[in-house]
C-alpha cells in the first residue's frame, strides 16, 4: 500500500489517557486509586496534546479530550470521597474525645 494512502496514526497517548480517565471514574470510590489514575490520565492527555501540536498529522484529539475530561471528573470525585472520609474520621475523633471528657467529669 502506498504510504500516502495509509490512514494517519493516532497519538500514542490517546488511548491510555482515555482508559485511565474511565478507570479513575470507576475507581473513584477507592479514592487513592482514583486520584492516582486521574492524575496520570491528565498527564498523559497533556503529553498527547503536546505531541499533536508537534506533529499535526497524528490523530486522536477526541480521545485525548475525552481522557482529559474523564480524568478530571475522576479526580474530582475521588477528592470529594477523600474529603468525606476525612470529615467522618474527624467527627468520630471529636465525638470520642467529647465522650471521654463527659465520663471523666461525671465521675
């Protein structure tokens, strides 16, 4: 086949960025995993965007944008989950301390 007739190849960062973004959303309930995958997905999408700017013959802009958006959503959901867990632990500690203080003052 003539090289001029070959379809343009996608960016090598396009598919991994999208997969990492989707996984970061799916695993946002386990917030450390969702955060890490989200950050890696954002980094891969940025690297792919730079690669597309340097070589406009490559394809995959839609996959990169989808991966970036999914990674941001996964990172936000994981951050919210982490904030809820920190608030929960803080409330348990405060209630525990208050019950200890109430017992010691009541004796």
